[in-house]
């Protein structure tokens, strides 16, 4: 098999040029804490970030829905005897009905505040509900 004469040298040069960053400073270890849904690995969302997420939901034609649960109810436990991907405590209590006709994140933020007033210390999440397909399309924790 014929190889270019400089292939090994150019490969080594590329590795040397690409390895100038130190890995120890860029790798982080996650703290052992409970994680929930897709955005739970990020720092807590600000009201502005929640509003942007809701605007995304509304822009896709999905209705925001607010759910809440106590600490114990929010934690899921895998049922190993029942097979993979089967969890208990998957269902949270719905706060009112889905916000059909919602136009902005401010409306949802007001409902989140009302939910927290009524149930202090509970976890709160926002779910995107597709009324045509009758399914949940997105979900994220807004108050831990």
C-alpha cells in the first residue's frame, strides 16, 4: 500500500497543534444531586429564560401547561422488576387546565407564581401540550 511520505509527520503536527488546551480545566464532574428533565442539568432558569422557552412553545403551536409535585412525588424510581424504562411517580398534578390561547411567557410566569403561593416548596414544571396530537411535546422544571 502506497502512503504519502509526509502523512505521519503531518498527522503528528496536527495533534500537537490541537492539543494546546488542557483537558483538566475543561472537564467538570457533576455533583451528585437529583436531576429531572432535559433542562435540569443547567443552572436554575431566570424568569426571562422561562419566558423565552414559553415563547418557543407558543411559536410551535403548543399550549403551555403547568404541573406541580411535592419533593417525594417529583422523584422517580425505576421499577427494575418491570423492565427497563418503566418508572413510578411519572405523573404530576396539573395546575388548572392547559393555557390554551396563551400568547406570552408573562402569562405563564403569573400562573407559576400563583402555583407557588398555593403550594410553597413544591416543584413546578412547564409542559408543552400539542392539542392536535394530544401529547406532551416538551417539558422543563422551572422551580426546584
